C-alpha cells in the first residue's frame, strides 16, 4: 500500500488537477440532470479529497471553494432558487464548511505523520534516534530468536570529534555528524538500521549478517568514512565495536553494553580500528584490514 501511495504521488500535479476538475465536472453534471430530488453533496467531497491528498491542502481549499460555487450554480440551474441573496450566501457558506472537512482531515493526518517522524529521528542527522532504535532492535532480537537467524550490531564512536568543535566551531561539528550519518546510510542496505545514540556515537544494526559478512561490510564502511573525512580536511577517525549474535537471547541493554565494550577495546588500544566479537562466545574473530 505504501509503494502504491508513493507511485501515485509521483504523477504530475497538473494531471491531478485535471483529474480533479474532470471529476468535479462529472459530479456537477450528474447533480444537474438528476434534479433537486437527489442530493449529490457527499460526492463533491471526492475531488476535494483527491486534490488535498495528491497536490496540497492549499489547492484542496481552492477546490472546496470551487465546489461550493458549482453546487450553488447547479441548484440555481435546476430550479431550486432562493428568495433573496442572503439565502445564497448562507447556503454557500454552510456548504463550504462541509467541503473543508477533507482538507482539514488531510492536513491533520500529515501533521500527525510529521510528528511521528520527529519522534523517531535524530533532529540533527536525520537518522533514527536512540529510543526508536531500541524498539527496532528488540524486534530484531525477537525475530532472530524465533527463526534462528544471525544479525550484527556495530557501535561507532567518532575519534577526536571534540577537536572539530574546538577548532572549527559547533556548526562545522554538526556538518561533520550529518555527513557521517549520510555516508553510513548510503553504504548500507535499505533494510539495515542506523541511529545516533550519543553526541558523536552511532549504532548500526545489520539483519541477516553473520560473522563472515560483517568484517567485509564494516571494513568497507570505515574506509569510506575515513576517505570522506580526509577529503574534507577533518582529522577524525572511527573506533568501532562489532558484535554478531548467533543466539540472540540478550536484552537490548545487554546487547548495547557488550558491543560498547568491544568499541572501548579499540578506544583504549589506540583508536581508529575495528574489534569484532560474537555472542554467545564473544571471542574476537577478525581484525581490521589495514587502511
């Protein structure tokens, strides 16, 4: 259903406007030929709803006003005439209020969707925030436990990030974090999960990724990140802990705690490296490819 909505919204707005006008004209024609005995008021909501959803609420408002005028015109042409101008104005206002309902509903729905997105994403980088990551991580733990599938989690700490803020300012630091997040997302599959869980800390969850695949993915990611940092003249590196879970019976907190300890092995050993482990054994199984 989501893919269908995305495909429909890619249609040109002028085409949607044309369809909306055609639909409104068809409803008005049917309303006219059936006379005053049959009410078509509900059907006028269709083109208004269509335009509000497919184009914008502003154009939906335009269609609501237009539909109100068309309905009045059809009433007059059908012989349902009022005795004075005030009656026309009253009826037009009442009908306009009725026609505005789909515009308000679409606007409210979009506002709610926007709030849901804000509640799930990190305001600075656009990746997921720690709270929503925990929810998805628990779902992956449950799924992997049920189907006996491995997955991998990586904890990425940006080395020497404080120097960026101290040397270039916090605005430059924010830019660095955004570019790091963008590069991580671009490097991974659409099914992988990226979140910012601290000032300069990111976590990556890789479903269906075992201990043979994880070193390839993470080494390539680190290489890409370092290249981007060097090209921009930012003297930061990355300490990364990677934990592959073959028997996911841990809680989210336990899992994050163990991969965090793997990251600190790198941090305490000179930084700019990757340390791998597995659960339940948690023994190291790979070292970083030299960069």
